[in-house]
């Protein structure tokens, strides 16, 4: 089992080593040439290479865990996708410290970008005689529940933000959401993700992809577990992944800050920079999907591309909100005049409200028959692409 689609071989170690060296050079030059183009480029390339390497290490960690616990490729890939969120959250943590509003917008934009990636990837899946691509039951049964919950979340939050701004009332006079609001939302969303992971492992891990409840040979399972990587090796890869994600996340965060500032100076809409940053935030996941697809591991690729959508409302977004609240309460980032942490304005409101139609279109494309046909693929790509265009041009 290879989990997240890129764990085989040792090429990632070279990528990680080069990335760390480039990050080190960027940090060294930052003191003598702050804000220079060379520093920005070194941070971008080195940070992305380090994040990719850290994702590969964490994938190997989860792969080993999957082999020991006898998870099927889809579930192992989903867990690898969850693990790969750590570097992204680390990167967003540094962005929060620099500009919490931009970090929130980027985390929401990640949903739109990843939804577009899902729509595009659905066109590449193997088709049956009728031209439809079949999806694993874990997506059509559990994934659709998460997608619909996410749509309700974005719609309710967007309506609340509009109402608060219109009436300018409450603890923060309609200025924004406070630390208590962000912590309450984060706690609820994390709870959904925890229950979802437990349900995924309980209902789908022991079955073959797409076949619920397939029997498992106990003797074969025991033999496979004996050949699995040791617990020390598994924990070692996990430690490398988390540690390097901090370094890579910091570098990409510096690059994101420089990119947004440069676009602002040239009078580009702020949302353009946020869209670009959101793409870079998910680049490691996209590389894992590509690698898995090229190896014919479609369940692994699907687990990553679908998880990149469903995990945004329940991992990335609540993680970003929790970081914002904690940094505000500890004085690392300033609160607004009336005690708000997240400003309610055109950008933050539209990026949240537009999440509802995006997820509803995705939900309907999957839940009707557990398949994706060319028309549904076209609808997804067009709608998701237009939403990103609207946000970039008018958000």
C-alpha cells in the first residue's frame, strides 16, 4: 500500500534536502536583503519543496499505520490527506500572524480552488460503457453528508455576516466576528471532522474500495501486519513531516506575504493575490493526486482530491479560525476597535457566501447516483471556474 500516492522511492528525500537548503539560504539573506526578489523566490521554491517533502514523510507515516491497521487504499489515502493538512495549517498560521484577514480569505478560497480541481479530475477518471465514472461508497455516502454540512455552514455564516454588517449591532457593532465566535465555530467543526474520521474507519476501512463490508482473512491480515513498518519508523516519518512542515510553512508564508504586498503596490485586487496563495497552499496535495493517478491508483487519488474539498470546512477553516482567536487573545495580533478579530467586509463575506452554491453543485453531482458523467463534470468546471472569476474580478 502506498497511501497518498507519492511515498514510494526516495526521490522525496532529495527534494526535501534541497528545499531545506533553499529555505536556509532565504532566511540567511533575509537579514541582509529583506524583501528582495531573490529572497522571495528562494522562499517560494524552497518552501514548496520542503512542504512537498514533509507531506511525503507524513504519507509514509500514515501508509505504515494503514498497513498495520489493515486500511484499504481509499481510507489510507484519506488519512494521508488529513496528515498533509498540517503543513498547510502551519503556513496559514504564519499568514495569520502577518494578516489574519488574508489568512481567512485564503482558507475559504482553498475550497473553491480545490472544488475546481475535483471537477477537472473527474473528467480524467476511468469511465464505464455509458461514459460515467464510478465513485467509492465512502464519497457517495459519507462525503456527500460532509459536503452538504459544509454548504449549510457557509450559507449560515455568510448570512450572519451580512446581518451583522447591515444592523451594526451586537458586541462588536457589526464590525466583525470576535474570538469567542471563532472558537465556538472551530470547536463545532472539529467535532464533525472527528466523528467523520471515526465513521470512515468503522464503516469503510476493512472493505475493498467501493465494496462495503467485504470479509477480511484474519490470518492474512496478521501476516501483513507483521511485514508492516515498525512503530518506530512510523513515528520517525511523522516527526520529520511535522518538523519540516514548520520550516516549509514559514517560508511559503513569507512568500505569500511578499506576493500579496507586491500585488497591492501594483493596484491589483487583493483577491487575486489570495487566489494565487490558495493555489500554492494546496500544491502538495495536487502533486500527490497527479502522482497517484499516473500510477493507476485512482482510489488514492480520489481520496486526496475529495478530501481536499471536504476537509476545508472541517480542518483548514476551523484551524485558521482557532489560530486567529488564540493569537488575538494572547496579543500577537491586534483586535479591532470594538473587539472583533475577523473583519466583515466585501471580501470576507463573498468568499464565505459563494461557498454555499459551490458545495451544493458538488453535492448534487455526486449524491444522485454515486457517479459522475460528462455533463456533471462540465457543470462543475464551469460553475466553480466562474465563482473564482467573480471573486477575483469583483470580490
